[in-house]
C-alpha cells in the first residue's frame, strides 16, 4: 500500500510540474507574439528612417553650390540677399538632416534590440517545449508503473487494499478532528463567501467525472484543474497548479476554513482539494479515480488558501 501511495504521489507531482510548464509555455507564446510585433514595428520604422535619409542625401547632391565655401558663394551669387535667405533654409535642412541621422541610428539600435529579444523569446519557447515533453514522458512512465502494480494484484488483494486505505483515512481523520486543528464544533458550520459558494457548487456538479492528468474539464479533471476551473466559474482567476495556488494565494489557518477554500497537500504542494465543510473536501483524487467528496485527512495537508481572501 505504501508503494502504491508513493507512486500516486509521484505521478501527481509530475503531472503538476507538467501543468506548470504548460502555463509558462502559454505565457511564452504570448511573449513571442509581442516580440514579433515589436520587431515588425522596428523594421517599419527603420525602413522609414532609411528612406528619409536617402531622400536628404539626394537633395544635398542636387543642391547648387551647396558644397562651396560660404564666402565664395556670396561673391558668385547674382543676388546676395537671396543667398542669405537660402543659407538660412540650408541651415534648417542641415538640422533636419542631423535629426534624421540620429533617428536612423536610434532606429537601427532599436531594431537590433528587437531582433535580439525576439530570438530570446523563441529560444525560451523551444526550451519550455522540450521541458514539457520530458515531463509528459515522466507522467506516462509513472502511470505505467501504477498500472503495472495494480495489474499484479488479485481481486482479493485489491479489496484488502481498499479496506486498508479506508481504515487509514478514517484513523487520520479522527486524529485530525481530535487535535483541534480544524477548530471547535462551530468550525464546520462556517458560512462560505458568495464567490466561494459559487465555486463549491461548480465543484460539486463535477462529482463522478474521471481524473485525467492535465485535464481542466468539462468531461474530466486533475486536482488543480478542478479547483482553478471552479473559481474561474465564480469569476475569480487563480493560478492553474497546486504549487502556484499555494505560493500566490492568501493563506488561511485550517481552524478558519470556510467552504470554497483550497486545502493543499504534501510537502511539495502537489495536490489540492476544495473544502466543502464539516471536515470534508471535494477533490479529483488521483489517476483511476473520480471527482468525489473525501475526508480532509485523506492526504496529509500542509495548509490552506483562500482565493477571495485579502492579500497577505
């Protein structure tokens, strides 16, 4: 039984790692799109700058006497006053040319930076894609180990295994309730918030649907897929994975739990369930299982978070 529980836990840890990489990959795809748009704008600005600089060069090439010294230009001019006026215009043109040159140089620098950032974004996406594939393979390997172990058991052994697991959970639940960790008798009657009630109702509507790693509904769920989708239904976006839910959401003591709060399990925060009241959670438990209501102590909890709580 201990080996099987360890395999289940390792499978879910690998699954949550896969989910985390998938979320990063989604963000990186958006970053690549932003970088490519920025690169397109930089290329357009650079082309415009080069066109403007070329036009100025052509104007300078066509200018009469623009390259002669100013004194000689005055001596040769039939109308010196017109030449002075023209000189003023040429000075302004020179200033415009200097501005254009500076803008062109800045555009080239921005273009080079945009090229570099776009390449970095693409490299990061390739790295995440490779990591996701490795984690997917790891999950499949863990699932294969679980299936092989279960297939090696007889019908009587499976029945005994389920009985031992139920006895273990009942003993852990009695110990948790006796310890006072969940508070006094009134703790089970604590009212949910309006959002928490909506999230819990959604989770309860999923009872009986199968656990599938990486799934976010509507036909199947993994543990954090269920909790994140339930709170999304309540119009509160929360992180996708149990680790990020534990890391980023406001913490709440177990003796202050109210329905809708999320209970986080195992030292690595690799499993999550939603508190349903009366010392119970609704959860997508593990591969081969279905969404169900379980004693809170079905797994060892490390704490809880409140998606609609005040920020710590």
